[in-house]
């Protein structure tokens, strides 16, 4: 095989899978589109962890695998890459994004969107969205949202009862892996 790492990847795209030829063509388009970018990569694919909440009963260590940390003209920012087959807005209320901001000591994350749409021009399918948080947003998540979820998990663990949670039964990726168990 000329490309041994692509053994289970189709050559051509079909309705549900992106073929490796289109993935490579998209890479070429992406690099050409951003060729004059002045941002400087500092770290890539790095795991960072930090205790971000602590009280008398629990301590929460948040770990993030950061796709990229970059230096921009306004400072150092985490960048998270998201591929997509269709345009969609990113929610500001996202644990991953807020956690990455806390880990990197900033209040802004850049979402590097890479579209695989064949019908769109590069300027329509490559975008970098800036998501900014106020200090109050971050403090609320860190001091209220995070410990509330942690205490719920701790209570479930101690009681050995895990109540059903129907908030993520179906997402853009399909049904939850445990959907059949809950049904």
C-alpha cells in the first residue's frame, strides 16, 4: 500500500466519510488560505493540568489537551481545531473552551474551523472564531458550575446510584452510546 496509514480510510468521499484525497486537498487549500498568517505557534498537542477549584471537601484538577497555543499580536491564546461538514455556531457555554482559557491564563480562545464542504470556497470554509469571556463568566463557571457537577458526581459515586441524564442523548454525532441502556 502506497499510504499504509490510510488503510481504513476511503480514497473518495461518500455521504458519511471524507475520503483521504479530499482531506489532503482541503489541507492544501487551508495552508494556501492562511499562508500570510502572522501568528506564531508556541506549543502543539500538549496536555496541561491545574487545580482550579478547592474547598474543604474536594479538589478539582482540570486537565486539557490543547491543540495549539499561539502568540498573536495581542498575546498568547489557546487555539482549538474543529472540523465540520456544515457551518455551525460555536457555543460560548462550553466546558472545554472555558477550561482551556483557565489553564492558559487568558479569557479568549480561538476556534480554528476547517470545513470539508466541497461546494464552498476557502474563504467560506476556513474561519477563526474568537470566543471571549469576562472575568465574571470564568469565575462563575469555576466557582459555581464546576463544583456543582463535581458534587453531583461524588454523591452518585458514594450512593452507587447514577440518575439518568437526558441532556445529551442525541447530539450532532448521533445517539449517546448508552441510549439503548436508558431506553
